[in-house]
C-alpha cells in the first residue's frame, strides 16, 4: 500500500487582476493630466451681435438709458436687467413716465414712445436685441388684438422682470407704442 499523500496545493495570485486595474488607473491619470494641461478656458463674450438689415440701437442723449432713466429708481430693476433699456433709432417719448403702485407692491413702470418705423420692424428690433441680451420671449399678441411682445429675465435681486413692447397705433411709417417693465415674483 502506498502511503497517503496530502493533496497538492495551488495558490492563486491576485497580481494579474491587480495589474489590469493599476494599468487602467494609470492611463486614466495620464489622460486627465493631458486634458488639464492642454485645455483652454472659454471666455464669455460680451459683444452684442450686429443685426444686419435691422434698426440700429439709438444712442447719445436720446438713448434708451436716458429716456428710460426714471424707470430705474432705488436699485429697481436689478442692474443685470438694465440691458433691456434700449430704443430703436428714430424714437422719442410722447408722454411722461407712469410708475404704477409706486411704493406698494411690485415695481411697474411704463412710458409711451413713437418710432419712425413699422410695427413689425419695431417688434423685430426688440425680438433680436433682447434675445441677444439674455431675455426670453414668452408671449406675443395682446388681449386687445394689438401687436405685443413680452420678454422675461431673472434679475440679480431674486425677482423676475417682464419687459413688454405694445403697439398702440400705426400710422403710415410711424408707430406709437408703450415700453413697460415690471417686477414679477416668479417665472412665467
């Protein structure tokens, strides 16, 4: 009879599996390092596009900022919303400012204007210019059937602001319209 022998022992090493994991981590590290070294940050653009064939923005002493200055009182509306205070070239005021509910409730300011352009061109001016400035159009057409555009933008003061352009009368090549900006508690 033969003497009993102990079974053969085999040891299984984890080094082959660990080497695959180490190679994967090493490659990931190399590519992350390459990405960090070669990537260039994207600088935000602050230039506004020129709308070819569109009405230019009015500037100087009769600019939107000047003719709408009374709609900016005591820090309202927020500074980042003031980029909507623009007027198309050939525009002048036809009436005084009206600040509705001044001191009671949400901010609401309006002023009538007349522009030497048609209603579609006026609304096209605001659609292109305000979109380029970060405003979002959310409504077109007033309840009275007159042409109107409403835009919204979040202010840096935690309020939302609605900017409305409402055409009142179009006679020949002139358009009488109302600029209105008001504060809204939430998004629309």
